[in-house]
């Protein structure tokens, strides 16, 4: 920018001398102001250009910093991966450290490695055996569904003279049919009485009649004929007097829910039966634990003590 300088040689300026002093002063002030404005404008334009240049440089620097960060992150990840690989190779007992190229594995380390592998295998086998033991079903009286029932109907079996066919109320929508060899007990004594029944036996056909439960009784051989089961003394297991049909018989030391149906293949009833007997007071027990109707009392045989239960 060219700054104007006032010289008497500039055309028209010589006329300023002919003007009134006030007018000349005003004209000079005007030109001075214009010159200052032009200087400010030039400075502003220069500032804008520098600002644009700085913005471009700033953007470039930001991009360079971002690229450097990415490069640094990749290098750190590679370094960590190498360190992890090195630690695996140098870990005691590792197969990689024992078989590294250019090195001869020491017999002591090899023995340690085999010993550790043997210990791990032993732990796995013990864990498997313990799991198998835990998965084995329990074999105790809690698997039996023993309930109180009331005999509401008795008739002779049409095809077997030694059998009764009984209808038993077990607190279910309909009575169950039970076939039992209790013909030595008068029919009138069975009608309406309470009994203990095994209710989760698989239904079976007895001489053409399907039996869906089994009556439990105390049994003792007669003194004059110990080898004849048909002539044994048999008594119903009597529930507590305030028991009602459907009450479940439980065992204090053997909690748990009964099987839905006993599997003949497992022979659950056959394995539990030898531990069922009456004690010296006639109380029906399993391994010394009484047949209990919770909150109501114990089941017992009227006169048979220390006898088996069938």
C-alpha cells in the first residue's frame, strides 16, 4: 500500500492555500482518516490470511497426532503379545519350554511335567467318580410313597380263593383297587378300617384283576411252623386314630420326595424290605426310625413285636 504524502507539486493542492484555513484543516483531516482506514483494512486482511494458514496447520497437526496414537497402540499390543508368548515358553513344566529349538530338555523337568500331568489326570478321575456317586439315586425308605387308606369295599377274588379284592380310599378322586392275600382275616373286619399302603408300585395284573397298591402288614411265623409263610401270623399296621385317607407316612431321618413309580429294574422295594420291621413296642420302623404321620402319631402292629413287615 502506498501512503499518500502531500506535496505542493500535486495538482489541486496548491488551491488549498487559497481556501479558508478552517476548510483546509477539515480537508486534511479527512485525507488523514482515509489513510488510517486503509492501513487498518490491510492489517485485517493480513490477520485473516494468517488465521486461515494457522487453521490448516492445526488440522494437519491433529491428523499427525491421531496417526501416531494408532501406531503407538499397535506397537504396545504387539509388545504385550510377545511378552505373553515368552512367558508361556519359559513357564515351568510347559511343553514349549522343554522342546524349544536348540535346547535339550532336562530329565528333572521332564519328570516334573509327567508328574503334574499325572496329578491333573488323577484329580479329573476323582472328580468324575465323586460326580457319579452324587448322581446315584438314594436307596432308602424316602423313595416309597406310603399313605394312609381306608378300605371302603371288599369282595372275594373271582378266580382265586385265597385273595381279596379291596377298594381303598386314598384321598384321591376315585378309590384304588388292591388285591391282597388276607383271606384269613374275616371280611367284616376289613370293611371301613384304616391301613398303610404302598402307593407307587407299578400296577400289576393278579389273576385277571389289576392291583394298583399294596397293603403293608406285620408278619411273624407261627411257633409250630416257622418255615411256612402261608401260615404266618399277620396283622394290619394300624395308623394313628386321627389319621385320614391320603395322609403320608414319613421318616424323620429320611426326608425327600418319593418316586413317581418304583422301577422294577432297580428293585427298590426288594432292597428296602429287609430293613422294615416292628420294634419291641410294636412300632413299625425303617432302620429304627418310626413310621410317622406328621403331627398325628406313629403306625404300629397291635400285638406283633420285633417282626418283619411285608
